[in-house]
């Protein structure tokens, strides 16, 4: 059982300090979700990057 789940927004793609990390894809009613689970200070933690685990440009650059 997971002790803590962290759901992040844009710009946070990794969870520093997560040991024994395992990447999984979980099927939900909203579509697939990428989940990284592991251990921090003896607690089981799951990390979900709301926009995916890789950096993507969700904000268009300002034109000069």
C-alpha cells in the first residue's frame, strides 16, 4: 500500500530522493497515467506528473 501520493504540475518531472523507483503505466477511466513509485525515508511514495514524465512545451514562447 502507498503511504503518500504526490501529483505535480508543469515543470516538476522527477521526485528527488525517491529510491527503488519503478515506472508503471496505470489504466484509469480518464486514460493512461504514468506513475513512478518508490521509497523515501522508509515510506512508500507514488509520484504522478500530471502532464507526463517528460518535459514538454505546454506554454508557447512569447513572440517579440
